[in-house]
C-alpha cells in the first residue's frame, strides 16, 4: 500500500489517540519493510499496515475491524483535500462514487505507478441507491465502508448499507446495497 495511506493512519493515531500511542506502536512494531512504512512516499507491504492497526487494536481495545472502519472514515476527507480536482463539479456522492474505479483509481495509478487499488463497480438503482461490488485481494471491505461513510459526510449526507455478500466469508466479491439519504 502507498505511503500516503500509512501517513493518513499516522495522522489518525496521533489525532485520536495521541503521540504516546504512536510512539509505542513504533517501538513495538516489527515491520517487514526495510524503512519504516510511515516515513516515505514509497509502497510498503500491506502486512505492515495491518500490523500497525493490530498493535493499535491491542493498545486501545478497539477491534481491527472497527479501527479499519474509522480509518476509512478519516481517510476520505484527507484524500479529497489532497486531490481536490477529483471532487470538482460533483454534488451527488453516488455520481462521484461512480468515478472512483474508472477515473480516480486509474489516475492515481498513473501518478504513482505501483498502486494496486481495488475493483469497485457501481450499479445504479436510482439517484441515491446503488449496488456496489468490491473486489480486492486485501479484503479491506471495512475500510471501504468507512470510506463510504466519510464520502457521505463530505457531501453532507448520511448513508445506509447492507453488506449482502462478503469476501471475508468466502464470497468472490463483496456486494453491498447502498443508499444515500
Ligand atoms: C479522492 C478520492 C480517492 C482517491 C484519491 C483514492 C486513492 C486511493 C489510493 C492512492 C489508494 C492506495 C492504493 C494502493 O496503495 O495500492 C486507495 C485504496 C483504496 N481505495 Fe481509494 N481513493 C479515493 C476514493 C475512494 C472511495 C470513495 C472508495 C470507496 C468507497 C475507495 C476505496 C478504496 C479502498 C477500499 C482502498 C484500499 C485498497 C484495497 O481495498 O485493495 N477509494 N485509494
């Protein structure tokens, strides 16, 4: 995963849990990468990200699943601020979401070269409702749910979703019914 994702996790940890917790994680962590993943803009092993979140979970008693969700929620506005051009001209979160797979994740791939974003297919039901298909070897659907929550909040909306099928339960892809209110 790209360094930017690690940097956002670091900001979240410091902002929500404090410098001490971040330092403690650095002290305890045994990262796979040669350089600590929070330092630079390179690509680092996904396992280092999960390792950091697992240490945070042990420290805070919040489950990895819930932390990934909070991470996604926190990450969306940071991504939006880092890449404002992608948000320009949208007033519907669903219209925007449709561009993530075919435009945004492709542009960031061009920019960074070595990113490996998920597949996100959006089937419109109506202007606020869709069926979302998520596929990624990383199976980070809880992070995605958080990103959806952050996306809704960014547009001043709320969202309900039903996770109908889940890769974590062995499905080929996650399928969610989503509705923006
Ligand atoms: C301005 C908006 C966005 C930008 C610039 C962006 C960019 C990125 C980047 C750079 C990564 C890291 C990929 C890697 O290191 O391999 C990533 C991962 C990811 N993105 Fe986006 N993204 C955006 C919005 C969204 C939205 C709205 C969703 C879904 C609701 C989403 C879903 C994901 C997920 C789930 C991952 C984790 C990787 C995985 O599951 O395999 N992104 N994105």
